[in-house]
C-alpha cells in the first residue's frame, strides 16, 4: 500500500547522497572501467617508449676562506658566508661548459629504432658522420636507410610538429623561402663527400649496418651548452664545503664523461687563475731584468774603462765601506720605488673598477700585501653575499642594503689602507734618500779620481744588487708557478651508473591506473550531471511529492513478462485501497510525451484488473494516435469518435476482447476536433452509462504535455496516473506535472515509473536517455 503525500513540493537535501553516488558509479561502471584501462594502456605505452635516464655523480671539495666579520654578518642575515654560491655559478657557467666540450665529441648523436623504441648508439654506431657545414634551413634529424654494402639513402624532412606549425602559418601568410623547411632524399656512397647548398658532410662506414633504419642529429655548440646546462645540477652537501655534481643523461657513459669533463675543466680553471698572477709577475720581472742587465753591463764596462785609462790607488777602507752602504741603500730605494709604483697602480685600478678579483700584490712588502689582500678577500665575500641576496630580493630589501653598506665600507677601508701604505712608503723613501745624500756628501771629500772611481763602483754594486734582487724574485715566482696546484680537488670521480633513476615504469603504470579511475569517475559524474533523464524512483522522489504507485520493469520479450505482470498486480492492489471497492473507478493513464509506455501500461493493467473478476472497459481516447485496436486486433471503423459524433450507439461501439471481463472502445476514425468531442455533454453521458455497467473505466489519454485532451479526462477521473519511462523521460517533465497538479488541484494523481531495467534482483537499471518530439502535425497525419 502506497503512502500518500499531501503536497507536490519536492524535497531537498543539501547533504551528499552516497546512495545516489554509488548508483551513478554502478550505472557507468563499464565506462569507468574503459577509461581506466585506456589511460593505463597509454601509461604503459609511455613507460615502454620513455628512454632510461641515468645520473652520473661526482663530488668536489672547495676551499672556503672565512673571516669573523663576514661570518657574523652572514649569520645575522641567515646566509652562508663561504664562497660556495659563487663556485656553483662558476661550474654551471657557459665558460666552464665550453671548456669541457673541447675535450668531448658529442655534437653528433646516432639513433636506431627497434620494436617502436628509439635507442641512442653512443660510441656503438656502425657509421660515423663528419659534418663540415650545416645551414640554418637544415632541421635535423637526418634519416639514413642502408641500401647495400656500399650505398645508403639520406633523407631529410621536417617533423610532424614542424609541418603542422608551418601549415598554420601558411594560412596567415606565405612562408619566406629562408624559413621553408628543407626536404632532401638522395642515394650516396659511404665515404662520399656530400656537398649541397645546405650542408656538407660525409658518412664513414665502421661495420655492417644491420638495422633497416638509422637517424642522426648534428647539434651546434650552443645547443649542446644549453643541453648540458639543463641536465646539470650542483648542490652543497649539508653545511660542508663539498659540492655534489649530478648530470642526467639517457646514455650512462656519456653522462659520466660529461660530468668528469666538467669537474676537470673547473679544477683546471682554478689552477689557470692562480698561474695567471705568476705569469704576470714573471713578465714584469723579465722586463725589469732585461733593463737592469743592460744598465749593469754598461756600468761594469764604464768601470773597467776608467780603471784602464786612469792610474788610481785603491779606495780606503772607510770610503769602500761608504760605497758599499750607498749601494745597499740605492738597492733599497729601488725596491721602494717598485712597491710605490705597484701601490699607486693598484689604487687607480680600484678607483676605476668594480671587480677587483684580479689584484695581486705579490711583489710588495708581505705585511702590506697581506693586509690589503685580506680586505680584498672581504670585499669579494661581501660581493658574493650581495649577489646571492639579489637572487631572492631587490636592492631595496633591508638585508641587501646592509650588505651594500658593508661593501662600501670595506672598499673605503681598502682605499684608505692603500693610501696609508703609499704615504708610509714615500716617507721611507724620503728618509732613505736623506741617508743616501749624506753618504754621497762624504764621498765628495775624496780626491777626484777616487771619488769618480767610488761613484762608478757604487753604480756597479747598486745595479748588481738590484739584478740579484730581481733574479731572486723571479726564481721565487717561477717556483710558485711550477708548484701551483688547485686547492679544489675531486673527491669521487663519476663512474658509469648501472641502473637508471627514471622512468619508474611500474609507478607510471600504477599512477596511470589511478588517474584513469579518477578520470573515469569524473566523466561518469559529469555525464550523470548532464544526463537529465529519470533513472530511478529516487530521482522522482527528489523532485515531487506525488505518490509513486509502482515501478514497472522493462518489457523486452516474453522472458520477463512474469515480473512485468507481477509489478502491475502490485499497482492493481494499490489502486484497490484508494477508494471504496464498491464504487466504480475511473482511471486516466497519461504521459508527458509519446513512447513512454502509456498504451502498453493501459492495456496490460486493464488485463490484470479484469483477471481479478472485475468488469473493465478500456477507452482509447488518444484519437490522434490510436493503437489499442492493434493490441487486441480489433476493427477501428467505429469507436469513441463515431460514438461522440452520433454515428454509432454505445452498444455498437463496445467491442469484446479475448480476455474475460475486458471490453474496449477503440478510438475510431481520426476526428478533426478530438478536444471538442471530449468537452461535449455526450462524453459525460457515455461515462455515466459505463459506470453502471463496469467496475473500472480506464482512459488511455493523449500525452498531457502536448494536447489538452488529458486535462478534460482528469477532471472526470477518480485516479490519474502519470507514466514516466526510465532513461527516457526528462526530469523537467516532473516539474511540469507538479505545476499541472497544483494549478488544477489534481490531488488524486499518482506516478508509475516504466521501463526499469532488471538485474539479478529486481531493481532499477540504468541506460542512456534520449529525446522525442511530439506535435499536432504528427497527430494530423493520422
């Protein structure tokens, strides 16, 4: 027995309906499974075609010089005060990569395809390509197809992506000739020098080519630099000064060679930088030695000539000592002059250049150079810290401003230190010059020949001491240069990796399966959201409060006729309890649009009710689309149209069926005015006459959503049944029925859901909905 509801207002529930969710997933389970398997298949294909990627690794120990002042400042700013950030940038620089490429021959890459998978032939290619010239129009890769032992076919054509892009561009404007991709296909011999306006290369055969198809690419140095830079990673290990270098490549051996070449190039660069200072010092000393050697030879020659042409006595001991002192003092003044020149040039360089990394004070006093070099080191560290801060912040950031102020202070201190060193050096030179002048005056008291001899001797001794000093400095510098080693060293050289780091093929397949399921569920929910057809009884209950008298399974053949009839018996039982059983019941059966099973339900329900020994008459009032006479194989030359128009009597219009207690009045010929016939008093008289003869009068009404005939019949009915078909009727139809029931006060209405699919247990199945059109033009054709 059905529970009636007093209102047609639908119920709303803002909470998630898990039952509806699981019903939706069950409804689209096959499509979810299909999408999941499809995505998994593509994931498997991707995992199969994706090349293995290996990572070659090496570690480098970098010396990091610290000082308390910059350490304190860096810690206050949360930054490392060492120079690791600078070293990382140097290793990743274009300069170091270019130096590493000088020792590698990797611009030409060779490939073969086997089982739809492309593999690279690094140092295992059966042929070698030597390219002299590659033009801009050449879009690699080249394809090489072996023909026989001596010949091959060389093919060059744009890729599918390039063709598509050029096609789109050609729709806008014709492509310039320089930008048109080159197409080339010719047969050549191995070893032949292939000369064209676009490229010049030769292919040397190493051993037999066993594969049917090969390809090769020729990359420029810029392309290789970008490739190496994109695959290179440099990072620090904890808080140590050890750098970890990693390089990812599809060829394990090539990745190992590249990472080792980069490490060697970086270390060699540190050695070259240290040797450059020694080379400059040696060049300067050689220039000075050459000049002082000439002066020394000249002074020696002058001294010998003077002794040969003049008869002089030996210089007295006191005069000889004075001459020796003058020689030492002159040598010291020469050293001071050299130091003063270096300091003045350094000061000018600092005042005119921002980068002072190339300054070296190796030939100045150790105390002076060490102080200045310490300040230079501090400036370099502050500059490095400022550059690292500018990666994340702007110049207006407080941390950057602090470092900038610190950098300005350090440069100011450096300038002042050098200026102070220049002043002190000048003062020493001044004092030394006074002493030299005093000894010179003492020499003036000697006789003329002794004085001249003393002067010549002194000049010779000064030049000899200066020459010895320069030779000593040159020897020290040469020793430093020959023993120069890098404080940066490789801890672990890269070895060829055995296992790839990616792709994780199993993980790719698992992720593909999960994504496929998620995508399938999303598509199912989207389809369910866009599908506006009624699927289940719950769909109706969520949209209306009109009582539901039953759910009728889909009648596809005689195999499920029994559950179909059993469902109608449930409907018949529900109808028995609606009114007094002793009163004849008028039942109107209608639908919103055609093909919802209205006529089938009418005929089958009439048959079921008549089998309970109730006298039933079925009226086919869908006069525009009469079908009941076809169900019972009756004639349709007379019927309700002729009865209401007065062309036949009631007894003539009633026809017996093969089913006991069931009579039918067919629609009869299609009248021009069906609605007017139903509105006439004669129809009410016919209904009243039938009420005296039958227990049930069933009206097979036209669809209420298309014509007004059903409304006329519902006013006379005791019960009005609206038929909806699962997976066919739109949910919007329920809203229309709600409006009709409320506007016309049809509280005796009910709903039947027809066409519900059956599973192992009787329930509600799911399928694809579709629309249907129905108009007066259709009826008029009948």
